[in-house]
């Protein structure tokens, strides 16, 4: 009887185990089928396109604006300043009156020289009349040859005196003209050195005022000596255009042309100095101002450009994240020719029309799926990225 109870217990346990196994076998496939698929990581990014268009090729250097001409206006004579006819910083034209020196002493000299000429002219007229008379008498035998010769010499002497008088008049007129100090060039006046009532001297090293010509104006800038052969090659085909920009490259100040290449390399810096001239009609360039000079070498037709922030730098060089058709990203090495105006000119690695990541690269890994932001969302993402991106 006891054996039957044990067998029954074992049988019951086996049945229970079998039922449990069936339950487990039944529930696992159900739970697996109903479980959500693992989420695919995505990252929001700002995208841009690779654009094909004609691209200007620039060389950029830092330059200093210098005056086209600078003249110290000095007096040629000594005298008292009776009038100042300009204010500091005033624009003047060639011939504009700047100051007046007391003209009375020099006017008196001119009048005296003029009077001397009138006296000598009167004496010459009388001497010529006497010569004519003596010549007639001499031909008739009533005057000696010596008398005629003496009168001829007197006429010649008076003629020479008149020439001396005319030279003195010319000198006096010149001296009188020096009493008016005028601008020798078109330019801008600086701080004046003398005031009304001062005695001005020809030997005064400071002069009356410095006039600086700013229209046109020049910019001296430097470029690496390695660019020199390229510059000379393009310059042989004609004048090269130069654009002047503010120090942050946000404001275009003027357009001019390359005028001069220095005849030696600066050995300490390995650079060459160049000069460009600008019309400066709006006076946006000023002597002593620091500017960025953009020398236009050539224009590349159908060049490929992307927004400059799209280009990243890695251990192997420059690269971009390219957005594939399935919204995943891939790393693409690129060769950059230049970065100008916020655009990077691509020599190789990209094709026109491809989309690249412009902002949000720090979140990405190759193969990651991305969501492209637009409008205000793109602006906010760019601002957030700027805050999170570590400073190198």
C-alpha cells in the first residue's frame, strides 16, 4: 500500500512538471513577439548642400592703410600770420587757401620794383630819342662818332636796367605770392602748428600744417613668400584686384588694384610686402588703419563649396559628415582649397548636390541616423551646439 502512495506522488509530480513546461513553452514566444524592438539612435543636425558655382580664389593678408601723399606745408618767407583759413580735419583741394602772412612788406617791394622799371623805361625813351638825333647829326657831320657811340651805350645800359627791374618785379611777385599758403594736394588737414599773430619762419621744421592725401589711398600688406610665384604669374596677365575689409572681415571697405611688389623678401618673417591703391571716394580707409587685404588671383568655374563649419579637422586631415539617402551619416575625407566668406572651396571628396552636416557633428558617429532640423529649430540647435562644443 505504501509503494502505491509513493508511485502516485511521483506520478503527480511528473504531471505537474509537464504542465509547467507546457505553460512556459506557451508564454515565452508570446512575450517575445509583444516586446518592442530596440530603439535606433538618432541625432538632430543642421544640414547644408554642396553647391557648384564660379568661385573667386583669394590670397588674404593683413595690411596697414597709408596716405598716398603727405605734405608738410611750410612758409617760404618770414612773416606774421594774419589769417588761418582752415580747421583741423578739414578736406581741402589743391590750391585752397590755408593761411595768410602779412603781405604789406612784400607788396611794398613789388611796388618799388615796378617804380624802378617805370623810371628806367622813361630814361630809355629819352636816350633812344637822343641817339636818333645824334645819329642824324653824325651823318651830316655835326656830331662826332664818339658822341653817337656814347649815346648808343647809354641806351643799351638802360635796356639792361629794365631787364633787371623786370627780374626784380618777378622776384617780388613770387615773394608776395608766398604770403598765401595754399594746399599743394587734395587731402585732409591735420593739427595746425601756428595761430594768428605768430611769426612763421621758412626754417620751422613743423611748418604750418600737415596735409594728408586720402583720395586715392594705399594699403601695404604682406603675404607668405611661397605665394610670390603665383602672384607674379597672374600679374603677368593683367592688373590684379584687391579688396579691403575690416579686421573681422564683415565690412567691405573698398576695391582697388595691386600696384607694387617689394623688391626683397622680409627674411625674419618669410613674407613679401605688396601695395594696393584704392580710390577711397567714401573715405572709409584712413591712414594708420589696420585692414584685411584680399588679393583676387583667379576665378574657378563650377567650383564646389560648402558652409565652412561643415569641415572638421581630424588626425587624418579635413573631413565632413555626409548624409546618405537613408538618413545615416558617413565620414568623408575632403581636400579644402580655401576658406573665404564663410564658404569652404572643396578640391576633392564631394559632389554637387550632396548634403553634409553643418552643425551638430559632436554628437555623431559613422552610421548614426540623423534628423535634419530646419528654420528656428536649426538656429536653436546651432546656438546650443556653440555652447556645448569645447574650446580647442
